[in-house]
C-alpha cells in the first residue's frame, strides 16, 4: 500500500502549477499487475483517474481534495484545513529530512530506447525511496511539457514526499520511472510488490472541459469520520486517589 501511495504522490508532485491543458496517460506496473492511470491538468486543478471506481480532483489554489466514488455516485471532500492537518502529521516524522542535503540525479551512462524514444538513465537515492529514471531529451514538445511539470501547490503532497527530486532540473522528459521504497527494502518485501514502474503511454495538450473538474449533479455528498475532531477523542482518565 505504501509503495502505491508513493506512486500517486510522485505522479502528482511534479504536475502543477500548469496553465495550459495537459493529459498524461501512464502504464503503472506493480506486483505482476498493470493498469493505466490518466492525469488531466487544467489551470490549478488536477484530475487523477487511477481506477474506474475512484476519481480524485485536487484544487491547487484552494487546497481542497475531492474524491468521486463513481460506482456509488458519492463525493467525499477533504477541506484544505484537514489536508493541512494530514500534512502536519506526515511532516513530524519527516522533520529531520528537511535538514538533509539535497539529493541529486546521477547519470549512469546507460542508454535505452523506451516506447520508440532514445533515453538516458538516471538514478536517485532519496531519504525514503530509490528510483531510476529513463529520460528522453528528444520527446516531442518535451521542453513545453517540462515547463508545465512543476511542484504541486499543496502542503499535503509536499509533506508526504519531501525527498522528491526537483523535476525542473531534469534534462528531458522522464518516460519511465521505477522506484522502490526504503521501507520495502528494509522489510525484505519480495518480488515486484516492492517496486512500481510507471511508463508514459501518451501526452497531449488538447483542451479539457471544465466539467472534468466538477462534481456530477447526480452525486451525493458523504462525509468521512472526523479524526481531527477533539470531541471524538477518548477522555483522559484521572488517576485513582
């Protein structure tokens, strides 16, 4: 689960603040299975379609996260304040990492053709994960696409993965990314479950309708338990006299 979560964070963490519309389709492979993930960007908003059942919409301007439960036709909103609370929870165990020296991408000198594009291989050894990137310097409109791939304006994503490399420093578009979390290595998680590979299938800059970032009219609002509500916390027990 944590490896999958890192994949989502990594994907989104280099996807804002874009001004032009952008659609990226990636093939994500993990534990012997593969699925396509579609990411759509328009202005300060991102739509992530990781499965037919759930769609996530992130508003980079307000900080709100909206989850559409498509099979149930329900919507769950997470306010900016609660997103910030989650970020603070994540930042505490990662506080020491902020003082760590910035990790740089390291070229391996290896070249490989990925989906018809010549790529150069780079590695990255961050605080929480190791990654290998196959970067294409000749991808069509690669420079324009890279100009849009910036760190998301969200405290949640920045806190969730403080060790993500700065994609503005990439010498080209990363066509393929393979990563393994340090926790997976430490626990000796076996096989491909310990790593996840994302490969770009297609990129286009066609206009995207505003409707893609709004809640359908037939969806009903539902709420998650408020884990930050102090009223729900167990009362302290007074010591016996």
